[in-house]
C-alpha cells in the first residue's frame, strides 16, 4: 500500500530553505533555535557556510537556543559534514546555517541529531509545531545558556578523514580543488595534502557573493577547473556544492563525470574489496545495481533524500547487517566507516585512494562502465497525486513500486514519477540500457500525463 507522509511545512528534504529578506529572516531562525532548544538539553554545536546572510541567521538561531537553556559551541564557517562529524563525537545536537547548492540569495537551516544525522521527519514535524504555536520553553535568568567559540574543532574532521587511509597514499598525485568559494576551501585541500597529494585550488576564498561560480557545481560552472586540470596535467579535479556534502569530479582530460557514473566507480571499487549492501534512493541509476550485483553485492532502495539513505544505513548496521556504502546520484556519497552522512571531503579523499590503488586513468575507468540512458523531465501540475493515480491505473500490468511516488519497472527499463514536495510539479525520470527503449517508455508516460493535466 502507498503510504502518505504527513507534510512538513517548513522543512524540505534537506532542511529549511528560503530567500533572504522574504521567507528566510532572522525571526524565523530565532524561532527554530527556540523550538530546537525546547526539545533538547545540553550543548549544541553550530556552524555556517560562507553566505552573506549566515552571520545574522546564526546569531538569531543561537539566541533562541541560549534563551531555552542550551549551551552553544560555535564552530564558525565549515562544511555541513564537518559539523556532523563534530556533533557525533561530542555534542547533544547541532544546527548548520546553509542553503547548500542554492543561489546566493537563499539561506537555510539543517538540524542535526546527537548521532550526527539530520533530524528525522517525526521530530521535524514536532519542531515545526512548536514554531507555529510558539511553544518555547524559555528559561529564567540563572538557566540561560552560554556560548564559546571553537573554530579549531574543524581539525577533528580533517584528521578523521585522513585517518581512514594509509599514510602518504596520494604519493605526489596532482589534484585541483574547486571549493566554489564555499567552506571546503579550508578543508578539502588540507585533507588531500595530508594524504600526500600536491594540491592547486580555484575559488578557494570564502565569499558569499560567489564571484567564481554558483554554489551548484555544474559542468558549465566548472570550466575553470577543467582548464586547470588539463593545463597542469592533474590526475583529476574535484568540486563541491555550497556546503561541501557533495563532491563532483572532472577527469584528467577535463571532462565532467556524470554523478551516477561517479557513484558507480566507487561502488565498483568498494564492492571488489568487501561484500555487503549498498543503499540508495529509487531515483538513482540502475548502473549502481548492475555494477554491485556483478561483484556479488546487493542494493537496497529508499525514498528520495539523503536523510533516508543515511538513516537506512544506520539502522541496517544496528541490526548487524553489512552495509558497505550508500549515496545518491548527485555526488552525495556516504562512507559508513567514516560517518553516516554525505561527505564531499571524504569523497575527494576516497577518489585519491581509488586512483592510487587501481593504476588507471580516471577517464579509462569511466569509459569501462556499462552504458545507461536517462531522461529527466518535470511537468507543472497542481493535481500531481491525481495524475499519479491515473498513471498507476494505466500501467497496472507493469511491475509497480511505491517506495517513493510511482516506480515502474520493465526489465532493464524503469521510470520514477513523483510529486515535488515543494513546488506544483511532477518529476519524471526514465532510464534504460538503450536510448530507444528509454524514449519509448518516456513517450508512453507523457501521453497519459498530458491527457490528465488540469485545463
Ligand atoms: Mg549540499
């Protein structure tokens, strides 16, 4: 049976986001801090990315937390996974001011639980209820929280990644890092140098105006990185999104590696070394399953969103299952030996390790992957659920899954049709091993969709 999720009103798949001065204002940040502080006790680690609005939102958030009795450790500007790592080791929770890959006018908040994962849906709903009803447990004068600043804690994260790999594994490998003027400018180059790489950087200065490129690392935005990789004869280039929980790559020829292919390269490498379960959302390319099953490993699918992947991996591990890797087809990869969240710095380090052990060029490794053809589309629609119901009826004879939206499987061809959680849209993904079969299912679906759109 299809399960309906109770709707989160403020928070989306990865925290709350909004345009500064319009829907994301310090008053809302204060309310979220006060609501979070009313739900937990103890010491909360906070941090932010490099956005111009970060400081004002962070101060408001801290005011809400302290007024409700929480002590604060401010870690300053750092990647989201760095804060998650710090929280998991030493704190009762965390809050990160970031809008990840969104343009500069956006900002947002991610709430982190004591185990370092993003707050689960049930608790987010309770937090939202407190914000809407202004149900805050403000404390008297002698129970107000205090704050200390601890920018040095970022070192724990850097060392935590470096310790995952044999000493000097980089062995002089030349790598170019594009931090996109985000917080990874102080972490990823340092991590790679400590692994023994030679590192050059582009857009490594923290700047919330994003003068080099937008926070979303697109092939177009990474032109400078590609040029530098080729001209310097580097082994690869790595780029991060605005809070560095994702990493994408260009090969030694300057070509952008599609993120499902990136994921598949790591799956292949990890599955050759250990057997177990890979966790990924239903929106990910079947390339992952093809590569994993060839190595005798299995794939478990979740709803779309890294938080579902991370939490599924965590619960599998608790049950004693061997979960070896997870992630999404967008450069957000989770290495469970390190921590249960997407981590761009860790992904960059893992690429160094993979190249060092395989003695092949990155472009050669990509070229050997099986070919898949993916079509992604979106259709404006105010009656998304009705259209999904009609599609399910029209394709009743096919194999249908309800992990998230509607997933239609037809041998090596599949489609995912979902209602957007934040906009009046239907998102459609179709994938197959040939362009012809992908096109065919796409047109069949669009035929039904277009006939059932409201006038
Ligand atoms: Mg991000």
